[in-house]
C-alpha cells in the first residue's frame, strides 16, 4: 500500500511540497470512497491563490513563511516512544493521541468504551464510510485554502461515533502533540465525530508541543475537526491550543446541528507563532442551540486569529457567542465573527460579543463582528470593544491597599474569569484557571 | 491625625484646590460642605492619591508623615480610606477575593496578625450583616449589578474590615433612601473611636442628623471659607451657601 502523494519540486525528490509551485497526483490506492472528497478539495485548493494579506481571510496574518517554503509531507512514520504524556490533563478519559497529526494507537486509551466506536477512516465499514462522506461533503464549502490542502492531503482520518441515546460519562480526550522531532514538516489531520440522536458527550481537543523550548520549528500543522450533532444530542466541546511559541497551526472546527441539538463550545488559545482557527457552526435543524466561548491570550510576537461563522439556515435556532482576548507585548489577535441568518430562518435569536484588552501600544487587535440577516423576524445583537485596563478600577483597588501591578493582574484575570465560568468541565476549568494565572503573571 | 496646609492642586491645568488648610485630631469627625464644583471630591482624590491630580503646593501629613509623595496603595496601607461617591464595578473579580487581597495587604503592612480564611470569612459575614448586606454579595463580582445603596453599604463594609485611621466619605449619602442612610450612619458610628477620624463630604445636612460632626467646614472655590460647630450645617441648610460666599 502506498498512501502517499507525489509533489514535484524543481530541486528535490518526491514528497516535497513547494507551496508556490507544486503538482499533485492522487494515487489510486488510498481509501477509494475518500477519493472524490480529496480530489474536490485539491481542485479548490489550486483554484485559490496562496494565502497572503491581499486575501480578506488572511488580511491580518503574516504568511511570509509560506513563500518558498519547502515543506516535507509527513510520512506518517512517527516516533511514538518519545511522547511524554505528562502534558495530558485527563487521567481517566477516552483518550486518542495524535502525534504530528497521526493517530497513535499505542498511546491511546479506553477507546473501546461502551456506546462509542473509534476507528480510522481506512478501517471504517461501509455504513461508517457513507456517514463520514456525507459529513465531509458538508465541510467542502469554506474559504481557507490551507484547510482545503489539509482535506486534499489527509489520506486517512479518525472517526468517532457516539451511539444514539448514549450518555458518555468519560470525556473524549483528543490529545494532539507536535513532537518537534523534525523540521519543515507539513502535518495534516482529519477528525469526524458523529453524535448520535439523543446522545450526550464531552469532547476535549488539546493541542500541545512536545518540546516547548524548541525555537527551530518551521513546521506547519493543518487540521479539520467536524462534529455532527444529530437530533436532540448534546455536546460539550473544548478546543485548547497551548503550543510552543514557534509553532504554526491552521485549523478549522465545523459543527453541524440537527433539530434540538445543543452545543457548548469553548476555545482557548495562548502560545504559537500563528494560530488560526476557523469556527463554523451550521444550524441545520430547528430549535438548535449553540453557545460559543473563546479566550485568547497572545503575547510576545504571537498571532492568534479566530474567524467564526455561524449560519442560521433554519428557523428557531439560538446562538450565544462571547469571545475575549488580552493582547500583550507585540502580539496580534484577530476576531472576525459572522452570524448569517438565512431568508427562512425566522425567529432566530443570535447574540455576538467580543471584548479586548490591549496591554501595550505595540499590541494589535483587529475585530470585526458581522451580522448578515435575510429574515425579517429575528433577534440579533452584536458588539465589540477594544480597551486598556480601566484606570478608575486600578485606582479603586489601589485605595484598598492593592498595588498597581497586582491591581492590573487582578483586573485582567477578572476580565477572563467571566468567560472561564462557561467551562463546565471541572478539570478543564481548573487547568485553564491555572493557565490564565500563569499567562497573565507578567503583567506590570 | 491629619494636617493639611495651603494645599493647592490641579487637574489638567485647571487649579481646583487653592490653598486649603485643615487640621483633624484623632477621634474627630469633620464635615465638609459646599456648592457644586467647590473641590470637595477633588480633596478626597488628592488625599487618596488619584493619578492625574497634581499637587502644586502645600502639604498634607497623616500621623506626622507626608502622604502626598506616596502611591495610592501606600496611603491606604498607612490607614487612609476613601469611600467612593461612585464605587467602581469590577465583574470577574469576586468581592471575597478582592476584600481578602485588600485586608491581607493592609494588615501585613501594619504588622497585624494575618487573618486565616475561616476568621476572615466569619468577620466578612458579620460586617455584611451590620450594614444589612446579604453575605451572598461576597461571592459576586465587586459591586457588579449592585444598586446604588448596596454599593455605598459595601464601601462602609470594606471600611469596617480595613480598620483605617482616617476615613474620607465622599458623598456617601447621595442617592440613599432614609433606611440606607441610617444603615450607613450606624456603620460610621460603630467605627467611631478615639483613634479614628472622619472627613464626611456631603451636600446635605440630613446625614449630619445621624452622624454628629465635631466641626463643619464650608469649601468654596478650593478654599475653606468658614468653619464652625455642627450648628453651622443647620444654618447652611436654611440659608444656602451664598450668604457666606458673598461675605
């Protein structure tokens, strides 16, 4: 079996990808049923220009690293021994470990729990393959060409099936580790979760780097996660990005909600030279509810970018979206939050809010809340603020004996704490609480 | 206790205090009244050390020590307390966490025994009761969603916990109904002792029915233009300020 793609490059052998100039061929021996999706994704990818500031979606990102880059396509051979599980936050969970984008069975745990089925695309049965194809097809429509590249390249993927009416008490913990063992690598990953009718689950995606101090990292990680919520299912989803300061990650999370489905989604990000996450939520069944929370804490030279797109395709759905960031040093954050109410989506109820604190005059935040409304009987609100820490509040704390530095710290943490309360999982909450404290400890 | 001499201060190039002098002995209560814009709130801000309020002349000492060169938090540690006219709302920081940080810092500075969490909680709940605040307020964000009266009572509650030597109450009575006014007054009276002094800034004589001041001063255009006993407040209530200002 040869599961690879050939990229030709003027100077070097196969499996080299020059983003500026590449050719692509799809070998016939990959998962046959996945081929159409990958071919389509590839066509979309080559049909689009290379990401640069000229493209709206990438306007605030530094994409210089893509120019003349020679990414080696990860060959799927990973060194599983070097993996150090100490960064994992769950001891007792259904754990799937991915090293450099590849599923590592030996490091995964409890994957045979009752009510849940975890399989690789390559081992999926006919019925599962049909389901995966159907879900992947919904994911085709999107703007990010690097995600299209991911979808073209990912020759395999992970499928998690939560059976109908099952309440999975253990969290489903997806631990992605960037090993930093090699350089100039391109990692891809495809995840599809199907939450069966009436099921309840918690999905925690945790992205880390193995060697946090490595500064010789020119790797690029691409990823797509799709969660499909069938009727009346309920999913608590977390995506925690805590990578090394040199890592670059471009990912997309798509959630599809059927009628009466309920989603709580929580995003947290610090670290990374570039962390770009596209979040899409499609309300496809009536009376679905989505609650999205996001916290971003870039510092030094980092860039964090969240593009959210919530589509109310049908009537009576509800969205609550709250994102907050504290932008320190010379770092940058972008929040682009769009809520799109389709023509027939009457009685939609959507609220979007984004608040930012700028800690220095070198820090940069670009925020753009957008409402696109084609129905006439809806409740929608959106707002965004950018501010510095309130002088009056600092003074108030000072008059109570708390010095300025500590006051700033307390106020910053307080600003984030308000959203941290949305993290219902106690372990995640505790973990993030400590992360936030540590992350904001240098404020002065 | 507090000695202010010829204090001059400006905000953004506008001189507000123009040579204000005031002496307060331990245990005394001084009321400061005066028309709008006379500099009453500015006096509180200047004494407590708010950024942007620049002292251009004169001096102020607390227990013999110069306070004007100190940061706001250092003045608080030395026993100065300002109850705000408009207390600030701080969502995300709980009253409990805030108060504990404040009390710990101040006690530590003053060399007092630190309060362990249990005795701190016990005391905080007791003080809440004294000012008629539901102890559940301690769990909420600082002043978050509090009514005007609740915010003022919270200020008094903080004052009780911090045990300051000089308390400045900046129009704590404004916006309060009669019941809340009494609660605040009772709180202040309960804190009175021979080593604690108060400056009560107010527009109305009403509060002084409940808290009897030792002295009343009239502030006008950045200076004290008349001082007297508690009967002066009654006279002001009756005649207004213009008769003094014209004199």
